């Protein structure tokens, strides 16, 4: 290409405009139609990058190419001119974009002025070509085009910093730090909330690029808010701007993060919501929250904990675990995918001298054992010595005394021991604190005196010794909530339920028909309760001299049948796959934590599963246990179809249920959707749910894909 005056004059005009803009930018106002061009800057900038690199490479290898292509220099001139032209246009669009605000800091200034400098430099190099400057100065052109390439790298680097955050390019090469948190030392904001904001929000809300005047990289800037006011309202997540923007339709221009940027996971959204709901404080440790709190569970789901050990022993035999599992001895995995087991005993009337020793085949895998209120004998304590990997032991309200505490000296890995309501005294406590790994002790309602506790705490500062709250005789305290065990809602045939309270002498009043436990029809708990049908258990604790406890309640659902084979036709989301089809019939209730290994999560697709029986069974009800949390975009399906028959090739549609969405302020966290079908024999069932294509208008997150979370299917 021969560069003519007209070509050169276009570049002169564009660069003159750039110079004018730089000199008078404080006085320039950009009309709306020009803002559209400014927003095309991120789209256009890729063209000059490619063209300039191509022209640079062709120039470097021009001599070998001249032998093969006589007019290669004209082609190089053409490519270089077009790159200079697009660099100038891109720089102008970038200057227009900068007038929208939200750009400041060193990275912005470097990107801006290195981009302008690159445009001026390429103009100079085009002048060199246009006016046929002596070949003696060819070395100067070579230096100039190499310098333009270096300047292009600088412009691109700071542009990427503005768009994606600092160190975006080399971040994958950095040593990966563990995201697991230490429960004892972690701070909620600094260690759990801030990393999410830095990863998903700080790219547009940092000191160099503060979109909307909002910076989300430190606590003081977050409290300051932006042009639209405060980021959040402490204690009210639903009305907080941050949560509102996160839950907007993905195509909404105000959605944060915007479409095309990495989005927050469902557990990250839950973490931010629960942090704001808890008060949005910046100086609260994670240890201040109970394990059952939504915030605690959300942190666990997103990060995991250092305390969640990586065990080096192999998993126990699943068939053996199933054989040892009974309604009175529940064995669960400590965490999804972990070989460690958690064992809980219920109903002291069903505890025998063999109950503990029967667990010896899986003793290596048991790390958590709950023997609360069981008639534990000296022989049982001898048996405990063989549970070498035990980390957590609950002996509340047992007949444990100083005389038999020496039986557990061999538990070198024991970290937490609960001795509430036992006969332990000071001498016994001194033996316990000598265990090498012990870190937590619970000694409520024991004979240990406050002065004795104070001395032991001074001598053992690394051990957390919890003795409860001392009672003021002049002030009534409220009883804590009673405990219902097991905490699973599903059972086959019948289940035994125990009620307990850590304070001796408490009266537990309960009902099974959903009526108020304060009513005259309530019963007083004396022994394990047998439940053999659907029931709503409501319980309150009462004791003279104390205020009544808050009420606890739990639904129980009976499941009669379990299929021999379960075939999931649609795959659950990789993050929420539990044990796939087996989780539908394991009688385990999902918790508030979506990633607890009990929920199967589906998004953007039907949930379809085939259930088959070796022999025909008669049934008339199929129910689905789902989770509802509209603010996390967790919704019921739009409809459920039930196909069934004696032959898998000839299934008939028995029922189609179209569901209505409950109002957001009326929903319950768990919903059982029962579908009645004609009473008949079936060998094959196909259960299919159809989700909403998008969350309907007027509901939180409208326009987004809804989630469906299922933990159990009930057949009866």
C-alpha cells in the first residue's frame, strides 16, 4: 500500500482529537449517543492488538519474505496503517468511556496514557513511511516498531488489571493457597466474605475502577457505599442493595456481577445473605456462631474447614454399616466423601451390653460417638479404648465418675469430650486435660466448683472448658430448646424418637398432632416415643424457677417401599449430586447446607428417575421432599408427572400435578409434595419434574433459571 496524504490526514485528525480531549477533558461533556461508542471500547480493542502484532512479525521477517513475495513491503504498510487507524479509534472510544466515571487510580492512568502514547507513536511511524525518510534512518523505524509492541503489552496489561483485577494473567502460576478455614481463628468478614467480593466483585469495584462510586475491597469503603447508597442494611438481607443486585435477572443491566462475568455460586449467595442477616459485622469470629447457624453452614459449604481432617484410613464396608444401622444406633458419614463415621445412640431402653462392642468391626472409622443418656458400663469404657481414631465423644448424663475416667486414657486423638450432668470432680478433670489432643470440654451441671475451673483454665489456656452460665437466684433464665433425636424426618414402618435436655429435672411436654405443647392435650415425656405414621412433633421444656424454652418441632414421614433399582435419567449438578439416586431412599433429611451430601440439585433441566421393583407392589401415594428458598433461587417444579406400570415399555401417565408457587413471605424451608395415584400394583415408576423455564415475574430472582433441590422420595 502507498500511504497517501488523505490516509495520513485521517490519522492526523484522529490524533489531534485525542490531544484536544486530553487537554480539555475536564470541560468536556459526553452526550448519550457518544456513550454508546465509548462502551464499544472493549469490543474494538482486540482488532489493533492483532493487527499490530501481525505487522510487527511481518516486519521482523520481511527480508526472507521479500525473496518470495516481491510486494511484501506494501502489504506490511497496509497492515501497519490499519493497525494505527484502529489504535487511534480505540483510544478515542476509551476516552469517551472514561467520562462515564468509576475509573481512577494508577492502573487507569497507566492504561490511559500508554494507550494515547501508542497512538502517537504509530502516527510517527506512519509519517516515517509516508515521507520516505532516508533508509539511513531505518534503524530508528525498527526501534520505533519494537517500542510500539512493548507499549502494546503495557496497555494490555493495565487494561486487563482494570477489567479482571490485579495479577489476572499470572494468577494461575501462583502457588495455590488452601481455602480451608480454621474454625477457631477465622473471622467471618475477612476470611469468608471478603474473598468472595474480591473474586467476583472487585474487578469493577476497586480503587482503580470504582463503578458507581462503589469500592468493595475493604470494610471502610463497603460501609461508605456508592452513588446508589449503602451496600447493605444490617439485619435485613432481602432489602439490601447488594443482595437485590445479585438476585436480578441475568440479562438485567443492573445485575451484579453482570452477564459474562463469573457469577456467585448458590452457596456464596447464601453466605453473603446470612452475613448481612446476622448484622453484617466486620469483627466477628466464626467461632461465635453455632454449627447449626446458616452462616456457619454456608462458610463450611464454600470453604471447608481445616478441622475437617484428611483421614488416612480406608472406608468401612458399606454392607457392614447397613447391617449395624438401626433406628436406635444411627451411623452416618461425617462429611460427603469422607471415610470417617459419626455414630449416635438413641433410646436408653434399647441399649444393651453388646450395643457398643458390635461396632468394633468399624471402630477404626468412627471419629464421633454420641452416648448421651445411655447406661454406659465399665465394660463399655474398656471397649472405647479400641476406638483409636475417636475425636469427639459425648458422655452427657451417663454414670461416668472419677473412678472410671482412666479407662479413656488411651484415646490419644480425642479432641472434644462432653461430660454434662456426670459425676466428674476436680481430680477427674485433671486427668482429662492431660490427654494430648483434647481442646474442648463441656462440664455443665457437675460438682466442679467455679474456683477450681478458673485454676484449671489458667493452667490449660489452649483448652476451651465450657461450664455453662452460672445461675443468678434472683433472675429467671430461659431454658434452652430441647433436642429431638434422631433429627431425620423419614422412616420406614416405625421409628423411636427420644427427647432430651442438658439440664436435669426438666419436664418435656410434647404433642404429635400439631397442637400446642402448652395445651391440656400435651403429654409429658417419660420414655422413647414410637411413631408409626406421619406426625408433627412439637416440644417445649419447662422447669420451676426457669422460663419456658422455645418450641422445637419436627415433621415425620413414613415411607413404606424402597425400590430395588434407581435409575437417574438426568444428571444432578456436579456440586450437588449427593449419592445420586441412592439419596432418594436413604431416609436422610437435607440440612440448611445445600452441599451437605444429602441434597440432589438440578438447574435448567427436568429431574427424571426410573424406580423398579423385583415384585409388583401396591401403592397409592408418591411424595417428593424438596427445599424452598426463593432468595437462593430454589423453587418447586412447575409440574410433576408420574408414569407407572407392570412393564417398563408400557408405562401410563397416572398423575400430573401442576404446582402453584406460594407467596415468598409464606413459604416453608421444606415442602412435601404428595401425589395421590390410583391404588394399583406397579413394578416400574417414572417420576419426572418439569422446572419453570425461568423464575416467574414478581418472585425473587425473576428471569433466572430456578434450582430444584430434592432429598427424599416417599412411596406408600
